[in-house]
């Protein structure tokens, strides 16, 4: 709808002119021909001689022409409008002198700036001589100030970019800005003469909270030949200098040190790369500009102080609008080279994506991961969920693994997790620094998963398809959710799932198909493998599954399910049935191999330990949350639903082997997605793994579907007749772009939205550190005073399994419990505790409390060394004060009713009860307490006198013998009865017996020095040797290639792409005569007060509120002040036209 004259806000077009050519007449005509009714023109010329005045006045008699003297640049000259135009209720239209807008350009921009409530809008800019060729449609900018035009050189305008959208920057060639906002932010940076003035302006606009929007329906032709018009300028140097200045002055203070380091590293890398790419001049300009910042430090600081009041939005929001990575490096993605693909009978050379594209893609992805993990890297990984800290030394991990004693829970003689030995071995790569191992291991799992999906995507010959798979997998909200909630098991699934698919398909013999076979109905690119080669590849798959199972045993079953799904999908895609059988057969063999690699640990597994207990109440999170991978804290997670569009597109568009892989990836999505939904709703006949584990294969399926969709578009759609396939292919690409957005947004936090105070830390802070003797600062004549320790103790955690910091055991109705010791929690505690009789004793005590059968539950738990009972309420992850999880019904009241349990005042996130009847983990029992140890059962314990107990063997554990003086009585160990514990008194060995029906005790008949020790069974060493042999055998089988690949069948391809290089072709302010016009008709300038919301952000109201006018001081070097009355401005509806009737006639003709 055309704006009515009375409603159209005034627009002042500011045209900066410098020695224009003959094309300037066409510029004036195009500006004068605008159909916007309330438009005024102001020409600021470096030398407005009579000829130039005549050229303008002939076409625009009412235009204002002013001479500004020396031409200091577009921005500095355009800033004169701040003095020449008074008032804020309008817009400034900034124009170069070599633009030609279409007649409706200004009107469309004004309409959109109102519609979108934007601060600045700009048009689609096309080539001057060929309007069908795009020049820019908005600009993308990275955090280093580099510009990404967003369109290819010579790209035709087919309305592919004709959607109104937010952009980071707009070219200064033609842009419309709110007058009040432009005045508020101080206009263009006067220190920037040429290049970068628009980037600096838009960057500050974003800081102020304003939107910058491109309106592609408004078209403007632009010559843009500054290099030819100003050969006297050092264009490359100016670009680099002003880019560095913008970054140095507008980057947030918290990010500036890191950004400076990044600039240094990037500039050095650019310098090295420039030597080999022929871009040394650009790299040298960047280096000079970077070094040039040092002598300008004071001016930069002054500029930062001037800009600081404009910062109204968080820095991370501005950063989120910028391009990730380096826009300069993305230029390499648009280069191409040749490659040779090997077929059955011949070789053929074709164009393919440049080999620099994968490198740049990886640089961008890895940089994003490091940025998103910057808090982890600088401050360490917080102990959230399963992200428990590492022990103080790898020796602790190794000794715990080799020992037959598993200290988790109450402890028991049991095989220990293979993961302990694996972590101990990995410490070599961090030079045995356990903190670095902790951080590197968790972040490294994400990178390992990305490498796996990249390797898997090599089934597609297109590098673009591989990059699509990489980006989709990297940006999966599954990573964000796992990181934010500390789900190490999910990260293990994320890291191993693509490797499982990759190694199994290679063991089957499915390799990269020759793109020459795109026209053939070739279901798979299969190589005929010999049995030794297939065995080698199967052993590699077994290694992957074995390593994954060492940390997440459930992955053995997930791997087997993946193999079965791949086999079924192969049949659905009408591929050879032998290939389907091989998938299943190899999957079974690899899963068995992975299981055996965890011998002797795996016999102790139980399904309940693998999947964990169910939570309290309805655990379902819903279909939408599961489909969007929302297992943790992730902003905009629902946008990831767009990633399912390529799943449909790949199947609909793909043919031959593209369709086969589309079906395989699609079935992974469907089967594991359905399993996650059923497990989430409790519809399975058994407890399923947590949702994140089942969603990892779904994420793999989405990544491969994206790659398959792109490959299908390249080989099966592009070049064909136009139909529904082309829009569907484009829609799939849009789905990928939208779907990866949540992963990109998550990078801004720097710590993956993890809470600052994890629950495990709160529990440790609440519990006393008095188990062992402590040396006090005070002393006497005998030396420092010692605060005696009260002995080791255990802590019983009860509540929802989702809130407990260690793996729990289900009691009933979703109520779970776990036991931890008095030492700080570490990574070993994330593995489930071994089964023992002590669990029955805990459940008996809980039963007694639940049925109100006892008021002495503390005595029932005392022999187990339980000193505290903790019920977590909030962990700031699963349960927050805003959305708390329900506590088990009646649990708190039942605990409060116990006479020997006292509530401990502490943190509001925990309910802590102290057991006044507890026995230390290792204690000396005498008198009636020693006698009571010979009885068993709840009734006997309730009546027992447990007061005659004292701590003994402080600090004793299974790693070394401990000595202490004992007296006649009983030495009691609060561990399940185990004959491998021994006690010797003065050299005499004492046989252990059961105490209280559950624990271990030694009857001491005489006083003396005693030694308490745990001895691993001799069988343990043999079992360890068996496991070592198994690992060595599988490693040998997986790495030794005895026979090369067998001959190929049909139209099949080689394992890799070869490149033949021989066939590559090289194919500051100055006086102004007139302060100018006043939109409002007020000579005095009005003060604009921005309307702000509760957060201090500008609401974008254009009008604002006008204070009383201030006195206007005219002292511009004695220049005469001229102002134009507002009524005259409003009356000049066709400002700039020679004849209004002629203008109306022209409008009618159009």
C-alpha cells in the first residue's frame, strides 16, 4: 500500500559526491524518480563547482548542494547531516554517487523499517551494467571484521535471496537509517575514511539493540569502482586497518584479550598461507594493520569509552549474529580442482570441491567447539552429573583397576571397569596431568564423534556432502544437552555411534561409489573382501565397541541393534541380500568381540546397572523434546526439527546408492527414535537406556541423511527439468541451515550452560572432613596439637535417580538410593557399584521406615557405616527452583520420625540427616556392642547397644596394609562379608566372620599391634592376563593387513580418491557553509529519550519523547545558518522533481 502524503515520514537523502563521472546524471535521475512522497535531497560534494551545481539543479531544483572541502571519506562527510539536519522524527538515506535505485526503492525501505521495527534497512544491490547479476544482499561479518558478501561472483539474480531477513551489516552504498538512532550512536566513525565505515556503524547498531535488515524487493544498481576512481589510495591497507580498528574498538572487554590472541594467530596463519596462495599482499596488509594498533592504543581506548554507553545487549548476542569462523578462510571453499575417480575398467577426471574445503570446515568446527568449551579449558570441567573429576594420579586409576576390590558403594570383591585402565593409559597424552586429562577427555569425545561421522560420510564422493554431515552432527543439540547435564554416557554414545556404523560398513565391504555410476542402478559400492581382510575390519569394529563399552556397557547392545537396522534397511532399499546378511553377521561378531574385550568385567553386568533405575513419577519428556534432542539445557532446540526435512528429501530425491544410504540413515532415525519414545513413555516391557543414548544413532542418521540429500541433489536433481524435486532439495538445504542454529547459539555460553555449583560439590561441602586425624595450627610443649579423626563413614543418598550424583539402585516406585564414601567423588564413582548383601540391608531399613515399623532406622544402618542420609532436592540441572522434581512421597517425614536421625541445618538444596548411632567404617567394638555384632536381623539391631565403638585403622583401604593398636574385642569393617580381608595381631592371623548378618568382623582376643590388609585373589591376576591377551590379539588383527583388497565386482570404486597434478589447469571536522534543514521546524535540537524495556534495551520506537528544546548555539566559524521550516518540508511532497504534474504523470505511466 502506497503511503499517503500526510502519513509519510520525512526522509533526507544524503548523497556524498566526489568527482563524479558521466554516469552521475543517471544517478540523479534515478533518485529524482523515486515515488516516495516526502523525500528531500542533500548533496555533499568535495568540490561543488558550477558545473556540478548545474547538473544537480537541472534535475532537482529544490535539492541542497553543499561543499565540504577536502574529501575525508564517505562516513565523515555523511556525518555532516547531523549538523545540517535538525530533528529526529524521520530518516536519513545515505547514498553513494554511483547508485541508481529503482523508483520504488525508498518507499519499500520505509515500509519495511516500520514493519520490522528496524533501525536500519538496505536494498538488494546489483551490478550497474548488468542488473541481473547480484552484488550484495546484505553482508555477513565474522568476529574479526571480515566480510562475507554471501553471493558468488557473477551469481545471477533469480530471486533466490528475496526474503527479508536480519543481517549483520549493510553496504553504505544505499541504506536507510532512523535519524534518532543514527544521531544517538554518533553516526559513522569519522576516523574511517574508506572501507569499513558501514561495518562499524552496523556493529554499533547491534550493540544498541537495533535490527539491521535487508529488503531484497528494493533494488539498487551500483558501480562500486572505488579502486579505479581513487588509484591514489592504498585500498588493501585501508581495508585491513579499518577492520582491525573496528574489532579493537567494538569487541567486548571480556572477549578482547582472547580476540586479540585470535587475531594474532589468524594473521600469522594468513601470512603463511598467503605465501602459498598468492595472497601475500593481503596478508601483509593485515599484519601491518595489526601492528599499527599499538601506537594507536590511546585513541582506541578513547573510542571504546565513547562506544561503551551504546552497549545495551549482551556481547554474546552480537557475537551470535556474526559468522562463525573466519570469512576470509571461507573464500577457499569456492575454489575447485580436478580429481580422478577409479572405475571398473577406466579412470575419469572430474571437477570436485577443493581439498581446502574439508580443512576449512574442520577449522571452523573445531574452533566452534573450543569457543563453546572455553570455560572448560580455562577453568576446568565442572563436576556436573557424570563429569566427576579425575583422581590425583593415573596410578590411582591403574591400581584400582588391577585390584580385585571395587570400592564403589559399600565395596566388594569384583572385576573392575576397563574404563579405569583406559583413562590411566590416556593420561600419557596429557603428561599425566589429570586435570588436563579430564578436560581433554570430555571435549575430545565430541571431536572423536565428529571424526567418526566424517569417516562414515566418505561413502559419498562429494566433499560438500561430507561437510554437511560434519556440520549437522557437530551442531546437534545432543552435544549441548549432554554437556549441560554432565551425561558422559551420552557423549560416549555420541562419539562411538558413527564409528560403529563406519567400521561395520567397511567390514561388510561397502565403500565410496563412483559418481560415474550415478545413472546406473547400483545399490552399493561394494568391494569383494577376503576373509582375512574382513576379519581385520571386523576386529576394528570390535575395538570400537569394546572401547565404548568400557565406559558405557549398554553400547554393546546399541551396536548390535545398529547392525540389525543397517541390515534391514539394506533389504528395504532392494540392495543385495548378501550385503544385508553381512551387516547382521559382522555386527554380531563385532559386538561379541567388544564384549569379550571387557572380560572379566562383563559377567558382573546386569541390565538394571546398564540402563539405570527409572525416575520418580512420569519420566516422559514428550515427542517434541525427544525429536529435538532436548535432553538438557539448549536454547532454540525445537529448530533442530528442521533437520528431519533432509531425511524425507534424501529418500524422495535419491537413486541407486544415494537412495540406499538414505534408507539406511532414515531407518536409523525411525527405529532408534521410536525406541527412545517408547522408553520415555515406559511402553517397553523393560527399562530402556536413557534417551540420549538412543538419540545418538538418530543424530548419525540425520547427519548421513543430510549428506545423502545433498549428494542426491548434485547427482540426481541438478541439471534435470524443473519440477518438485528442485524445491524439495532446496528445502532440505534450508532445513540444515535452520537445524544447526541451536548448536551455534550454544557456543556463546562458553561452558555449555552447565551450573556453576554442581550437586556433587554441594554434597561434599555439606559433609564434614573429620574422618582422619588433622594437625592443628596450635601446639604445646609436645608439638602441634592433633584433632583426632572420628573414622571413615558412608553416606546414603535417597531420592530420584536423576538427582543422585552417582549410579543408583531402584528401591521401589521410582525411589532410588546410592552409597558414597567420605572421600571426594571422582570419575570412578560414575560406574555402578557391584551387587552385595549390603544392598538388602539398606532396603530392609527403608522398608521399616516406609511401613512405620521402627523409629530406630539409624541403628539398622549403623553397621554399614552410614553416618549421613542425604535427600537431594535441587541440582540446577534436572531439578531447579523454578521446575523442581517431586520428592519421594513421605520420605522426609519418615526420616524426621526416626529417633536416632537428626536433621542437619545446611543448604536448601539438600535435606541432610545425621545418624547418631553410626559405626565408623573400620571400628573397634567392645563390651555389649561387640556382643551385638554376633546377632543379625532388624529386631536385634534395634535393641542393640552400639555405643561402645571407636574408630580404628584410620585411612585404611584396599590399596595398602594399615596398622593400628587394638584391644580385646571386635574389629568391625562396614563392608559386605569378604574373606579377602585379613587381620593379623602380633603376627597371628585372625579369621573373619560375619557381623550383624552382613558385614565383616574379626574377633580380637589380645592387645597388640594389628595389620589390616586386603589381598586380591590369585585368580584376578590370571583374568587380567587373559584380558591383556584379548586386547593384544584384537589390536593385532585390526592393524595387520595380510592380504590386499580383492578384485572388485561390477561397477565399483577404489577406497580413496586420487589426484593427478599433471592434469590440473591453472585454469576531523571541518567548516560547512550551512547547517542545513530542520525536519521538525525547530531551530533548537530536541533531545531524544529512547524508550527502553525492563532490560534497558531500546524498544525501537521511532518517535521517542522530546524534551524541551535546548538553546541552539551557532558558532560554526561565522557561517550563516539556514533552516527550512517543517511545513515547507511536509508540503514539498515531490521534493526534487522539476514538475509535480510530470511526476504524477510518470507515476501513472508506470
